[in-house]
C-alpha cells in the first residue's frame, strides 16, 4: 500500500494545532454540568479565589477525590480567561493535543510516518477520546503523562540516555500529581511485563534505567504537595484519597459503578469506535508480529491497562482510556503494513455500517424514554451523518487508503456535529441552566443534596439546612430558595407546607433537581 510521503517539517505542529482545534472547539458552548466536571471546576475556582494551592475544597468542604495538578492548570486558565466553562476545559484540550503529538512522534520514530498518520487518525476519530479532552476532569492529564511515561521508557531502553530516563521519571511524578499511585503502579507493571516478554529482564538493563534516581525524582515532584497538604488537613485528605478513592475503588464497586470482568473490553470497543470494528485483524497481526519490539510493547501496554481495570471492582469507561494510544498504534500498524484490499475487512465494514445505521435510530427511540431529553429526541437524527459517510466510503473501497481516511473523517465529522449541534441542545434541557434565572438575587441554601453545577455558577458557598430549619429560613428570607432533589424532599418529614418552584430531571443521571420556595 502506497502513501505519498509528507515531507513538511511542520507536520507535527500542524497535527498538534488541528487536534487542539478539535478538542477545544465548542467547549464554551455548553455549561459545566456533568457531575465530575462541576465538582472539579468548582474546586479549582475555590482554590483560585482563596489562593490556596494545598487544600482542595468543594462548596468549602474538603474534597479528597483527586490530586491537584488539574486544579493548578484550571487556576492558571481562570487567571487568563476568567472563571467560565472554556477556561475550565482549556488545558484538557491542550493535554489532549499533546497526547496526539507524542503518539505521532514516537510511532513515526519506531515504525514510520505512514503508521504514525494512521495512528493519529484512529485517535482523532474516537468520539469518546474527544469527549474526555473536552471535559474539566483530571483524566486528560493522566492520559498524557501515562503515554509519555511509557514511550519514554521504550526510548530510554533504546538510547540508554540519561536525559530520557530523567524525563520518564518526571512524567511519572507529574502523573502521580494528576491521579495518584495508578501513575506508578500501572507503568511499573507494564515495564516488568515488557522486560520479561522481550527477554530483557536483566540487572544490567534494569540498572541502566537508574531506578534509585527515579525514586528520588518521583518523590521530589510528588511528595512535597502531599506532605504540605497532609499537614494542612491533619491528614484527612490523605486518608480519604488513598483509602477511599484508591484502595476502596479497586477492592469494591463504588457509586454503583461495577460490572462483569469483560465490561472493560466493551468499554474499549465503544471508546475506539469505529476502528474498534477492525480489532480481530489488528490484534491477530500484532500477535503475529510481536517479534517487532515496538509492536510487542504496545500490545502489552494496551492489554495490561484493560485487564488491570477488569480486575478492579469499580469500573468506569474513562479508566481504560490510557490504553487508547497504544491500541491505536497497533491499529495504525495494521492499516499501514498489513491491510491491502477491502476484501480483508469486508465483513467488518458491513457490521460497522449496520451499527452506524442503528445509532441514529436507536438514539431517536431511546431518548424518548428519558424525561429530560424526550422533547429533543429528534436531535439524534443528526447522527445519520455517520451511516451516510460510511456509505460514501464504500465507493472508494478499491482505494484502501482513501477508504480508511473517509471512515475516520466521517467519525470526526460526527463528533463535530455532536459537540456543535446536538449537545448544546441537550444542555439547554439540564435543570441547572433552566433554573438559574429563578435563583438570581435570591438567598440560596440546600437540603441534603444538590447538583454540584449550582455551586460553580452561583460562585459562593451554598449552606446546608435541616428539615426543621426550613420555616426559620423562609421567615428570614421570604424570597429565598432551597435546592434539593425530589427523592430527598419527598422522604423528609417537614414541619411546613412549601412550594416546588421548579423540578427537572438531571441529564444522564437519576436524581431530579428541585427548587423549593415558601408557600
């Protein structure tokens, strides 16, 4: 298969800028609403306003969920752009584009430019990866530093240069500040497996990686913040983060996010759609060509991440995202060197087309059963772009490069349609956007539970009140509003009779948010 070489020295820069444009686009057009986004963005706002780098809080209460690196970048972005959704998401897009860049550069170095370009296409075509890099969450930072750690490890083995070793350990340290010990444990496991399977598990090779120096570098980067934070919070944050959000998440299903062992493989299949449809051939060829150490390395890296989180009792689709760059390399390798004719993937294509047709139909029908999105279920028909593009690709099946490019471009266009057209309409149905005007100029408190997005937009602490305090609150604030959820309100034993000013089901979540006013 021939691909006309692209000789421009500016190609990596152009790829970075294109990826940045894809990941930053329309990030200003929808509210900070998804629960994790709202909590992270609000926490960064509170740290920014208090100029406190060591005590993360949400609604002025200690938040132990995540380490601080993404908060720091959001604080920087708030200082540049102001406190708004675009600022909260900006550096997620930057680290997304950097992930695309380094994956391209390392694949080009150890395979060739053709494989690197196909690998980049696979990543850019992933709607789920694009979604991750559109969100104000820590995952984009972990994905970048995890990817950099593994590629730098492979590079250090090849070059034996101290600078590459130092950069690798620096990436581990920064990854640890992004999401905690997983940035040490997972790379360490992958390093070990690769050295064993590549028959390089020898003290001479291990010594060349300077493990004792590495420990010092990682500790120097990560420990100071954890130490100062522990002293400031009397180690409450440390206990909450390491025990609840690491040990407990791995050993037990938290927040209802469990599932069978195989569900993580389904997550990766969905996350790398549409090119996941070619996985049977991709992994078969990767295994057959495992004598190529770079292929073996990516095979081990991708599968280790997926299997690791299969063992974890808490399972979320975003947990497996760090595997995407390495599985994309295997896919890019298959497209560049092994795929010759349409006949090789004919069955895969027709199954892909079948799924592509089902997506807009299934979305149209499925949204009818969600009370919050039923009024706008026709928006799902925009996803007809996907099957139409796949049909167009079929007419180029004899030119296999154009065929693959058109599939990738179609999915990228589908992602743009989702972020630019569909999701903004969905966003207007969310209860926070709809009810915020009712809170303007009012005294606001909450009862038992509230959607965290209110905290981001009200830009102040929302005080909690008990059921027996409602009368006193309304006596002091006749125009005041209490935020809660329908379920908590209906279960409460209340002294007075109050009015429901607003009720709306949270998007993509089970609670129904309500605003309560005086009778």
